[in-house]
């Protein structure tokens, strides 16, 4: 019985391991809320949704809307919390960090939950 317990512990710990960052075909690094990913040099963790006013995919809108999130950005030993807006770059270290994409699209038929969101980041430095 004592020999089996360590095996279960190893299996449970392996199941709790952090999932690696997803990468989109265009080189964008994808992250969920609370997931830290390396985007070029900086480490980025999406923390909170500030606003999502994107036009639902079934609607016709005059304005496409925007998404704003709060993210923790780490560069070397420094860490800062910054607001990021979809499609707008911010200066980070020796380059520019951009919230490049937000998935899935909004829908009139279904309200998005926080666990549904995926954020694409791009760094050019």
C-alpha cells in the first residue's frame, strides 16, 4: 500500500502541471486568464477583463467595439500591471507588446464566460 501512494502522487502532480502556451499559425502567443506565457522576451498574464464591447458576429454595427484587459507583464526582474487594448501596442522593455486577438467572437446567442476567453499577444523588439 505504501508503494502505491507515491505513484498516485506523481500522477496527480502531472495532471496539475501548467499547460504550455498555445501558438497561433501567425506566430501569436495565446493565453487564458491567469495563464502566464512568454511572448518574445516579456512574460504576460491576462488578469481581468475590463471591457468587451465587440460587435456580436450576428449583428451589424457602426463601430467594431474594443476589448480592454488588465495584464501582468514581466521583463527580467521587473513586473508591472498594465491595461492592454485590442489592436494597440504598448512600449515594453525594448519593444512593443500588442493584444493582437481575442477569441471567441461575441455572440447574441451565448454569453461568454471568463474561461471561454483566449488572448493573442505579439511582441516586436
